[in-house]
C-alpha cells in the first residue's frame, strides 16, 4: 500500500514537469483509514509546496492521518514558510518520504524536526523512482551546474545529414513531437552557430493548442558572427535568446546583437569555454539545458564529458557517404577502450523511429 500511495504522489509531482525550476518536482498524498483525503503537488517556484496543497484539501480530516511525499519536507523559510510547520499543525501522525533532500538548507533537518515532534517518519519509499524524476534538481542543487541532456536524430547508419547538409527530416512526426515535449521540460535549449547558419531555427516549443513553454534559447557563437536577420533573434516569444561569445568580439558587434538578444561574454577566447558557460547559466538559476547542436558542438560536449543524459532518435534510413556528418565531430576517441559507454539504456518506439535514452557510464558504474 505504501508503494501505491507513493506512486500516486510521484504521478502528481510529474504534472509540473518543466515548471518548477530551480525547485524540485514534489507530490504529496494524505491518507486516512486507507482512503486518500488530500492530494497536491508543487506547481511553480515561489508558490505553495505539495504538502500544503494536500493538507488544505484534507482539511480537519488530516489529524491522525498519514502523509506520503516524494521529497523531504523543508524546515526553513524561503519563498514560502516551512512545510514541517504545516504538517505538525495539521496533526499528521506518520510521514512517508521517498527521497531525502540534498539541499543543505533542508537535508535531514525536515525529518529531524518531524521526529522531534513525535511524528513517525519512514524513508526511502520508491527512492530510485524519486531520484530519476528529480535528476535535474539533484544535479543542480549539489553542483550549481545545469543538468545537460544531448538530443540528436540520426539515420540507421549514424548520419545527421547528407553530405550537402540536408537534414529535414531524418525522423518522422512522432519523434519530432517528442522532441518538442523535451523542449517543454528543459529550462534552456542550446545550439552552435553552425546550426543557426544551416537551419535558421526558431528554437521554440511547438505543441498543440499552445500548451508548450519556450525554453531559453542559447547560441554558442565564439566569433559573434550571427546574422542580425536570424530567426532565433526575432521570433515572438516570452523566452529570451542568449548569445554566448568571447571577449574578442568587438564592442560594435556586441551592441548590434544586443538589440535583439543578451550577449554573454563567457571567457577571453578564442573559443567559448563550455564549462564556463555552464557555470554562468547555473548562476542564472538555469537548472537544465537541452543540447540540440550539430556535430561540432555535440563533439565538444562529449569530449569534455559534460553530458548527463543522451536522447538518440534513430530513423530506419540509410544515408551513406564518407562526407555525410555524424552526430559527434572533432577529435574522437582514438582507442576503443576509452569509448563512452551508455548505461541504463532504454528504448521507445515513436512511429517508424526508435528513441534510445541513456546515461554516460561513470567509473562507479
């Protein structure tokens, strides 16, 4: 029964995917005599937490009830009051927690506060599922760096375009729709200047009925050579466009681009340091980045070991040609024993295509 109630709490938390950054996804369920009397989830940063919503729905019936929550309740004042106070005040008897919050402001303190007030606390209920759901938050809160996911669409023989650069469309409608769903959940989308020149993308989220949320658009452009007519600078969107460049860019060029976008001077140059860029984004509370670059940007992220998760959309097509580009260019692996291994690999059919999702294997496995 504990797993069933926690599973419902996880489902509730998932409703806010892409909306709570830099906060975590959290769901909560209040149960009394085996019946659910309250449900809630954290909907947006700065608003009430999941526990508060669930306890409000339960009302006076919450006294003596159990609370299932996917993340340790907070015990500090931030944008909202401590959730532990609401739990204690409601008269909750037992609290079941999926995952302890690694945030130094919370970690263990919420649990300790509840126990000191006589509330029974049970931990690690569906902990692995909770970790997966909050993989972005766990990376960001512990490192202050955004979680980096790399997405690419390839043919069956590993090409992202023909040798003439034609890449529309390698995958079908279902795979492209799934890609827009990803854009809806990540804080930012990143491409290199080569992709802007080749495809002139808008980098917006195009879901039916206008349900999507545009991510922050980031262009890596070391020479600040982006065309002032590029679509990404002019598309009507509430999401800003950031152009990352180096101190070698001229003041006149910076001033021209800043009419349409924010220019980030990342480092002295000659190339944008991706590590410095990610640190900069983390300081802006951008907790996740979806890289949709071409082979050069992808290759740099792979070579510098900056990717936390991979999305490979594989289409049943053969392109061929030695000069047709692959998803990772630049200096690759010289010895096979040093190849990047993918762990926790899963696959999902999307029409005629297949989505492979996985994580780079760490030394710890």
